[in-house]
């Protein structure tokens, strides 16, 4: 399969990180999660991390200009020359335009966009459990609900744009992890 420049979308708790990692392993490309990048900066106590934490601790998203710079830098690294899976970016229409520009500057284009769909009640239960297991302070009940609302308002509508480009593949994010991974692989014609 030639599809190696991918986006995985879906609300928090839909399993994007898990599925991105499994797919990245199959395709031998890096999975790039903006959430992991933010947490690394926060854990490292960098200035960018402190700025990111000031937003995430309130259940808000890190501003586009910060996120865009980090994604542009990451996509310019040598390990993504053969492809990548973006997880958590783009999350709004402005970021779609920014990503289009980044990819154009790099002389590449997206191959597909996978959207994991899931019921909100299931997502809330998953995220509450993750907060307990991982001890994540950014996963308070209020913060979780706010991020799901932001996804529904700003990110979910992006799927229409990617569908119009013929790039969208929708997959149910609820079920057995291996079965979901196989469904994604089949949707992308990955062997």
C-alpha cells in the first residue's frame, strides 16, 4: 500500500493513540501525537510546556500558532520522509489550511484520513477510567466534557472537507483493539 501520510481523527477516548501506534508499526512510519509532544514539554518544564499546561489544565486546547510551529518542525524531521500518522492535528479549519501549506512546502500530500467514531457516553467512561489509571490531571470531568464539546464544534466538521477530497475512511472506534486495527488496515488497503 502506498498510503503512508495519514491523519487519524476522532474525539478523545476513541482510541486514536492506540490505533495510530498499531498502524504506524504496520506501515513503519512514525505516529505523531500533538498530545504526546505537549506532555513531553510539560514534563520537561520547558517554556512551551508551561504555556501548554496553562491551557490544558483548564481543559482548553493549546493555541494554533504554537501547535502549528511544532507540527511544521516535526514534519520536517528525516524520520517522516517515508510517511507519518498525525494524531490530534488538525483540529480546526485553520489548521487544515496550515497543514495543506506545510505538506505543499514539503512536496507531499495526504493519502487518507481515518476517523474513529464513538458514542459520547462510552468516551466519557473511557476517559474517566484513563484519568484514574494514568493519574492525568488534565482529565477532570469538566475538562473531558469541554474537550469533547470542542471536538464536536471544531474538529468533527473537518471530516466533510476530507470526505469531499475523497480521503475520509470512517471506522467504528468501539470494540476489540485488534479488530478495529484490522478494519482500519482494510479501509486503507494495508496488507
